[in-house]
């Protein structure tokens, strides 16, 4: 990440409506801590498909907005448990680095960018 840290400041945090507008009906991608790229295609109703590296190469699930957080539940990943987190803008982020935004939740920080 630019500068070696992710700016998790309140002024960079997205509201629930901003999260919904940005992520629902979009494809996003990011680079995991292992350096491998992943993708999420999320429909307007919150249903999504995920693909990426690891023992589970693809999965599906459902997302919803709870206040100013996005909550997602995979079918297989994370034992099917729901996971909620905040979303932040990264003012210094770039699509090439896949770090224009980031989600922060129980599994850690996941930098991401919107593909379409």
C-alpha cells in the first residue's frame, strides 16, 4: 500500500449507502496477503460469486448492509459464518495496485478496486 499503511480514518469511511452504491451490482478485485489476486461479482440483490487462490477456488454467498457495514456470508469460506466490516476510501490508492478501497473486518484488511 502507498506509504506502507492504509488510511483507516473516519473521514475516509464509507456510509452504508455509499457501500451499497459502490459494491452492489459491481465486480471488485484485490490482492490478498499472499500476493494472489481475487475477484467478487456482486449482484444488486447482494448475491455474489467469489474466485481466487487457495484450497477453495470459488464460492458463492450473500451480502447485506447493516448500518455502515457490509456483511457477507459465504457458502464454504470462513465455515459459512457471516462476517461484517467497514469500507474505507484510500485517497492515495490506484487501480493498478488494487487498493483504491479497503474492507476491514474479522479476517483483516482487504484492499480492493472496482473493476466494473
